């Protein structure tokens, strides 16, 4: 079942290309649309890894990474409230 977009597909300041922007939106949607805690945590960690990979590759600035992480925190809060999750735990 396809999920609806969490954010409108407009430009996020600091993202270097439409491909990177699409990848970011897909990761946010994965967190938002997760059906259970395990899927939400996995999607959250993938999104964090995506931001770190972009930063490591010097494709985004520290300010952009901070903005992306803040947006991810908002999406995580929405998903966590819906799923009744209280913490992000490391996948084991």
C-alpha cells in the first residue's frame, strides 16, 4: 500500500540535487508510514545514516544536516506517538 507524502515535494534548502531531495523524502515517508516499532526504528536509523553519509561526502553543510535532523525528529515524534514508542533503541 503506497503511503502519502509527509512533506510537499518542494526544495529543501541545502540539498544538492533533486535526486538527493527525493531520497530524503522517501526516508522521511518510511519513518512516517511505519506499521510497527521495528519498522519505525529501522527507517529512523536509515534516515540518520543518510544524513551522515551526505555530510561525510561533503554534499551538505553542517547547517543543512542540523535542519534535516530537526525535520526527522518531528516526523519521528509523529510516528512514535502513533505507534506508542517511547525511545529509539539500537537494532539488535
